[in-house]
C-alpha cells in the first residue's frame, strides 16, 4: 500500500504467514546499512528453505539488492499521517478520488455487483482504498518488490514484521505470482491496492496476480471480510475492518468518508 502499509496492524499478516517463518530464531542479525546485507541474505536462505521456499525463490533472494530508496521512504513514514483528517484528505486528493470513484463505480457496475454478492463488501470502500493507494492503478510503484521487502526484513527497525512478508514474497516467486523483476511500492506492496506479500498469500484470490484489476479488487474485499466486515451496518460499524487495512486513524476516517460519498 504505497507507504501506508507500514502502519498495518501485525495481526493483518495472519497466522498462516507467521507460520511460514519457522526458522525465525535462526535469522541473521539485522543491519542499518548495506554493509551486512549480503551476509544476511546467505543466512536468511536457511530460514527461507525451512519455510518452504524452493529454487526460484532462493534464486530471487540471491539476486536481491539492498534498496536504499526503500529505506529513505521508510525513515520518513511518520510524516504521512500528520495533521487532521481534513488536511490528510486534502493532501491525498479526496475530492478527486470521490469524483473518479463514482464514475468507476458506474462503468464497472457488473464487477462491483459480483464482488458485493460474493464478499458482502460495497463498492465505496474498495474504490476509496483503490484511489488512495494507487490513484486507481495509475501508479503502482517502481521499486523492485523482492529487494524492497528483503531490505526491510534485514533492516533493524522492524525485522519481525517484515520477515514473514519476505518469506511470502519468495514463495510467490516460486508459484509464479511474482517474478524477481516485479516492481511495486517502496515497501514491497503489490498491485492496484498495494498488498504486502504475506497478505497476497492469505487473502489474494484466483491466481493472486494483483496487477490485474478484477483480482486486486476482489482480493481487497476478501481481506476486509476476513477482518470482520459486516454487511448492512454502514461504515461506522465497520471501522474495525478498515483498521485491519491500516491502523492510522486519519487514514481510516478518510476511507470511511470517501467511501460513503462514493456510495451515496
């Protein structure tokens, strides 16, 4: 989720992904610069193997580079959620998201109707997230996904959070849902609505190709349903599910307001 994914609650990773990291206790020491990254990769390969990563994923691990750009974005993350809900919405172009969201709701009515029938999640919240995260797919990022997520797993700031996602990314390479050259957001998020790799494994639907619009939007609805979305209770009654997507209060409130306006 562009840089928004960093504040997701750890619970959003899910038990299944946490279980992938069976060798976490043996993981190499973290680092704060590129100096130890190659040694860390060599040691992390043992963790990856113990977690089920196979030849293609291990090759992607070996070929990954330290992502300086990812670290630069990560160090500035606190600035993204400063100020009031109103100022946050203004910075993020809420009025534009609402206007385009309404048009896309109409032009993709069959798709959103199918998603709502299947998952019980209305179009507004999916469109608000889609618009907030990538401008409705107009910019899904240019950072190498495998390098970004491995860099964050190595970095000393939050290795415990990102290590399961790093393993998941390598498993996705094994399965063909990612390639070693796949690009996305700075923190390794993928596709139209910016899923972290572990969440792709847990909540991605179909072929888990979240660069495909329909797959990404259905997967987003599946994520929200899994995090407690209740049909028919409105956005105030579903703030917990939105919090599963992002734990920042201003983000949650902005999504709820935009979603209500789109659906209205």
